[in-house]
């Protein structure tokens, strides 16, 4: 919330400074006679004396300063420090005092800004009653406007903030909406004082142009790039979008009845030119730039994730602990019988090391090589527990349709995790490994029993490291093309993985 309040203060202060600038810079670029002509026509119409500074600049500045200071006082002092803390009486009294000062300041400013009304009403009293009514309506309007803003802000924090924080894509869209809205408001502020035609153009067409930009950026152009690749369809969608935008612009102008027919036509034509000549190429360029950035980041993350996964896995597998256990297994086997099982174990260990040294560095390998590595690992682990009847290892691999390629070392972490945490020499243990394929997908399931580990076990809390690593690799290598389901209880652990290996 503190960060949001800082952003609030920055935005409101930025708007305040832009409005101040838009009011002050005509005084620099125009001479006093031009200013009299531009801003004093209503006074001249009713035969009233007009002074640019007294009847326009100072009242306009006073109204802007009143709105800005009142917002700061209400939003950053009265509401958070009194009303939100349920200090009702001091909060309400300060709120009423702020409203009274705002009303009086607006009434005085209006009496100068709309001083030509002294030539409209028959009495001075009538004109001042009009100034008071106008100030009262303005005070109520700004009060209601702040209440709506406060309700929307609270609703956002209660229902949307955490959801947006979890969804990166929507957070990105929200940030872009804020940027475009900021540009829209900045243009309104800059054109407010000097160029009323540009002000109305931005006010009417700004939201429509922003909507067109977002529809192009997030729907029309992505569908062309990723789905149909049809230029005719793209041209049709753009034409319909621009036509719809122009019709909407025309309806807005006619509903508001701003200007003559030729002026309306000029506004609509300008809006169409902006959509086709500016918004379309700019949006296309921004989309291409975004795609290049996404592709570059994705490639870097994939390479980094693959390298990290290789390093982590090699550290886990080819370390003194693993080699010592493997050699102890082979040594125990050699004591029990002659060469057959010992040579088999040595051969499987050599095949595994050869795989990790050569195939593991490739981007993709034939799936049968990954399966062979799995089999070697499982067979080597079988040797370790062969003499323990309470340990059941079941392997169901159907590779009849597994003529695919796959990123290396994606399946073994699940099997390694099963043997690391599913085997106990003191309790009944069970591991079930299944793998099958169809023309497009690989299906892989691993089930293992779970046993409590001693408090002093150094790998007691290491269960999630390898799994988190492989989750990241799957997200990088097979985005939206895999399904990973992990379920576990105090006694069982189950993994189901489906990978769409067809590009």
C-alpha cells in the first residue's frame, strides 16, 4: 500500500504540473493582445472588461491548486489517519472544513473566471447566486468522484491485486494500460489550455485509439503470427477494426454534438488516419520488438536452465557419494559370485557415465537412449537391493511407439527421487515405473512408497530440489506442451508426466 501511495502522489503531482504548464505557457508564447482575443470573446460578447490574468489565468490556477491540495489532504491525511482508523469525529470535521474551504475557493475563482455573467444577470446578486450554485455543484461532483475512486481502489486491493501479482501476463497488460492511460491524460493536460480542437480530438478518440492498439497487439497480430498466417484475413480484421473505430468515433461526436458537420467529418477522418497511418505500424513494430525480446529471453533462459540442470544433476549423480555406493555394490556382488553380475554392473555404470558425458549435452536425443539410461539406472539400483525381499521394484516400459526425440535428463530425476526416498531397508518398499507413447505424446508415471527419514539425514529436506529443477526445465523446453501432476501423502508419492514431443 505504501508503494501504491507513492505512485498515487507521483501521478497526481505529475497531472498537476502538466496542467500548470498548459495554463502558463500560452502567457509566454502569445502577446497580451492575442491572449485577450483567444480567451476574452465571452466577455466581449456581453460588453464586459476582460483581463487575461484576472479573469482567466489566476482563477484557472486557483481551481487547479484547490483540487490538488484538497485531494492530497483528503487522500493522504484525513482518510488514512482518521476515517480508516475509525476516528470518526475529527475525520468528519476535517472533511467538512476541507469541503467548506474548497467551496469558498471555487466560488471566488468562478466569480472572476465567469465574470462575464455580470452582464447576463439583471442583478449582481443573481450572478453571485450562480457562482455559489456552480461552486456547490463542483464541490459535490469532486466529492462523489473521490468516493468512486476510493471504492475502486479498495476493490482492486481486495480482489485484483493478489491475482495480478500471481499472473505475470495480466500484470504486464495492466502496466501497459497504465502507460497508455498516462500518455492519454498527459496529452489532455497539455492541450487543455492552448488547443481546444486537439483537446477534443484526444478526449474523444484517445480511448478508442488505445482500444484499437490493444486489440491489434493482443489479438489480431498474434493470431496472424501464430495461427492462420493469412494476409487476407489479417487485412480483413484490420479493415473491420478501423471501420468499427471510425463508426464509434462518429457516434461519440454526434452524441455529444460537438462542432459543425464539416468539423465532425474532419475529426473522424483524422481518427482514421491516426489508426491506419500511425497506430497500425507502431503497434506492428512494438509487437515484433516484443517477440524478439521474448525469443531472446526464452533462448537464454533455456540455455541457462539446461546448463544449470546438467550441472546440478552431474553433481548429484557423479559425486563421491554415488560412486562410493556403486562401487560398494559391485564389491559386494563380487564377493557373492564370480564375474557375470559384477561385469554387468560395471558395464551399466560405464554406459550411464558415457551417456552423461556425451548425449547429455545435446539439445534433443532419441527417446530410446533416455529409456536405456533409465533401464541402466534401475538395474544398477536393483543390484543394491536384490537381497532384500521386502523391496519391490516394478518397471513397465512399452517403447513400441516411442520413436520420438526428447530433451535429455527429463525423466531420470523422478526415478532418482523415487529410489532416494522410496527405498528403506527396514520397511516394506515399493517402486512402480511406467512409460508408454503414442504418435505425439510420452506418458511417464512413477510411484514410490515414502518412509520417515532420520532427523540427522543430510538429504532429509532435499526432496524438492531436483523436482523443482525439472519443473523449470519442462516449463522452458515444453511450454504449454506438457502436463505434470505430483501427488503425495505421508506414505506415498506419485508423479504423472505427459509431454507433447511433436513440434
